[in-house]
C-alpha cells in the first residue's frame, strides 16, 4: 500500500532538495515519473528501451545519449508537476491538519503520521503494526504499547465529518466524527455488507481488506466487532428538558411581499388565518419590514403608510406584538428573496448622475443595494445627508403609529444599517457573481470612502497607504489563493492593520451616527441592530470573509468587541443570525469552506453579554426539523451558564405555507413551548 501511494503522490527527501536548490533534473527515467505520466504508448516504448538496454550496458549509455530533447523536457515537466502536488499535500496537512511534518518531509513521513494518529505503532525502520488488541511484538521490534479501549458501540463513520468544539460525549479523530448517539443497527443480512464497506473505506493491505481487528480506525473509540457478534448500540441520548427555564419570546417574520409596491396589504384574509394559527400556539408576535422603497418611493419626504396601517390593525386585533424593521436596503437578488423592492425612485435618479452614492468594488462595479456610509454626512440627497434621510423616515413612522407605541403593540424597532438590514458591508453580492464560500471583496472604492481613507493615511503620516489592497483576490477567491489573506499575509502587516482598522471603524462610525438619531426618534422604545453571521473561513487565521464584510476579527483579535461597545453606548440590543447551524453539518456539506458557525455564535453572544447588552437572534436558513430547533434552544438557553444568561427574544425566519403544514407546524409548536419554558410530552 505504501509503495503504491509513493508511486502516485510521493517524493523523496533528495528530490525536494534538488527542487529547492534548482539542481538539474536527472536525464534517466524513474518509476515514479512513468507512473505519473499515464500515457500508455510512451510507457511501453520506455519499457522496451529499458529491457533492451539492461542486456547491454554499452547500448544503455548510447540509448540515454540518443534520447530526444523533447522527451527529456517532458520528463522534467512531469517531475515538477509531481513534486508540486506533493508540496501542496504537505502544506495542506501542516496548515489545516496540524501535522508536525519537517520541511523536507516525504510520503513516508505522511503515512507514518497518519498511522500514528490512528493508533498504530511505526518503528524507525518503517515496521508498522496495530497497537491495540495485540499483546505480542513484531520480530526485531520493540514491545507495542497497549492503548486503553472503551466499550462504545460501532457507529457508521461519516468520513467527511469533523467534531466541533463544545460537543460533548464524542470521540474525536482528525477527519472522522463518531456521533454520540448512533442509530440502531441490527444484526441481519443487510448489516454485513455495510461492515464490509466500512472496512474497505478504512484501508487495504497486501492481503486484501483489513478486518475490524486490524483497522487503524478502530482503537480507542469502539470495540471490535466480528461477523458472528451482535452489534448493540447505546440507548438514545436523553433530550434536554427545558421545562422551568427562562421565558424567551418567539416572533415570526412575515413574508417579504406582505405589502406590495403600492403600499397595499396583500391577501388580508389569508394572512389573518395564518396569524390566528400562530396566536393559537402562543407565538408572541410578528416581525415586518417597513420598506423605504415602498413608503418614500416617489418623492422626498412623501410617505405612504396605508398598507402598514391595515396590517398593524390586524396584529392588534389578535393581541400580538410587533417587531418593526426600518428597511433602508433593497430587497431582491439575495438568498431567500422572493420579491424585488428597489430603493426609492428618486434615490435611483440621483444615483444615475452620481453613482458614488452606492458602494463600489475595486473594479468599479456599483451596488445599488444600499447607500454607502461615505455619504452619511454629505448633502448629496437633494440637500440632505443620508443620516438625515433615515431620521426623517423614522420620525414619520413614529408619529404615524403613535397609538401602537403607546399601547405597547410595537415592542421593538430594528434599524437597518446596511445590506439585508445588517450591520456590514455588501461584500458578497450574488448579483456580482459571488458564490459561497467565496471570501468576497472590499467595498470602499466610491469617491467618498476613498476620500476618507486618504485622509486617514495622511493623518497616520503614510499618505501612500490611502488605497485599497491590490492582492486581496476577487469575490470567489479562497484565502490561501491571495497574498493578503493567506497565512502570514499582508492582512497582518503594518499597512494591513491600518487598512482593516480604518475599514472596520468606518462601519462602527456609521452605526454610531444612525443610532444617535434613532434614539431621538424612538425614545422609550427598545432599539435593535442586526449583525450577520459570516461563519465561512472562520477556521483560518485571517477570517477573510469577515474582514471584507467589515468585522476585523482575525485569530489574534476580537472583532466584535467594538461593535458590542457601540451598541452598549446607545443601549441597543443585538440581533444575531445563524444560531441554528451546526459546524459538523457545514463541514459535511462544504468542507472546503472551513466554516465554524458554532464557534462564531459563541464568540459574538459572549462579546455582547460581557458588554451587558441584550441579545436576540434569528435563524439564517429555513428550519423545520427538530435538530435545528434543538440547536437554537442550546444557544438560547446555554446549559450550566453560571450567570443564567439567555436570549431576550428569538425571531423565526419565516411565515410560509411550508411552516403551516401539519407536521412542520406541530414541530414548531413544540419548539415554542420549549422556548417559553413549558414542558413537552415527547421527550
């Protein structure tokens, strides 16, 4: 097995030394070069040449000297290609797998590291044997140390999984995840082929498939199972009982298109029926977007609230609460958007003559999803700044719905701060070709933000820093493909720290300005801000996707403390997303993304709680299954928290015909009871 792997991807220490020193390639063929070539005719010709030359040393020397120059060049190219592949394998194992491999490691070192990690013993001379379930010693070798074994049952191993921090009761091996509650497996004809398939996946040796006793993956984590042995599984882990836990209100987002472009309520009878069903299971209220592009669509300071008045009246009749979003962004083109609501027409007219009011990437592409905060203090919107426009809109809403505030129907105002209403840059727009898990691009190339950057560089005393990075890749790049975000890249250089500090501070300053006026408009009402969960590339050093979104959160810096501080300054609650996502699921679906939503949620929630602000949350993707609900509950009410901290509210994304289906609705009802701290019967 090791011989075959060496022929495919291996290289020797001497080979790498030659590569690094630029030594001339050997003129003669080698077996590895032939194996990598893959050309049948070329391989056979060289085989016959070697066979003939072996019989006559003189002919061998003549044959070597007579080889065409083109064939020598092909051999060199094959060798370089093979060594490049090996170098990437070693680099990936060191960087992402935490393997302690020497600089000039070869394939034997890799195989040895894998074998030792799996519980095998690898002697200096290469002799390898399993350490568990063996009391003897190999000929000429040292005694094999016995590793302790548990009585955990055998489980099907999803080889792509990786256990995440904070998951208790699991057995961890790099690249392998053994669930704490394996599904029951019966001993019948159908179970035996599965065992054989698992053994085949674990590896093969000279004599065929490795049995359970010899498998390197069977050691500390499971008992040996033979064909004649009945497989018994552990009882299912007891589900947590949330009865008696703190009451967490549950809201449900209304459909995006519940109000049409004429500011009319769409299908009021159907909506009333759905809201009655929500009220019947004690949902606390609903969340609705008040779209800037609908209310102030045609002219500045001409507001039309008619559809929202009708909607709010229905909510009041059902004795539900309202969370209202001041949506100063465009709807359409992002994940989950099923309607299109652009920014107001008069804003679009200004943008045609002055496109710098929109965010811009390094190639000059404009994004009309929201206004750049470069114009927060620039009077370019027909005599008003962007912040003044937002304030006038919020003040109009407060006056129009004064009785709903006085009656306590409106329990919270969430102020939109960027794309999707979230406090972030529009760094990963689908309309510009971004696809998950691309790192996105910096959005600071409009005239106004570039002016701010140049000014900051001059104040620092390095005017040549007044530019964006030129090696940060594109929307769909990966961190290691760029000079800015790779390990040891420019993101951690003097210039990189300056640029990222300015970029993230511009985001915080925008929130500061908007909250200052929102507090005046909504005095006495709870105000919230939504922060998105940029969880992909969280396991890398740079956290590239977070950096382009404005969260200066590399591995050596807490990028959410400054956001929590500005929310604390204005007594604003944090609404965070992606609380339903599990790191293991993300790894199975997109292992290349190196995502860690659980780690991100833990960091952000604790940053907010440590700052003493209220924390609410919502799910990022549609959720109808119990696993997703249980993950939300874990984050909403952390077990054994010494301070008894919990979410202040949860908002479910979103009301839909699928949610109203019988089984989905019953599961949601069960979830609402648990969030309210009530007992459920089917634990």
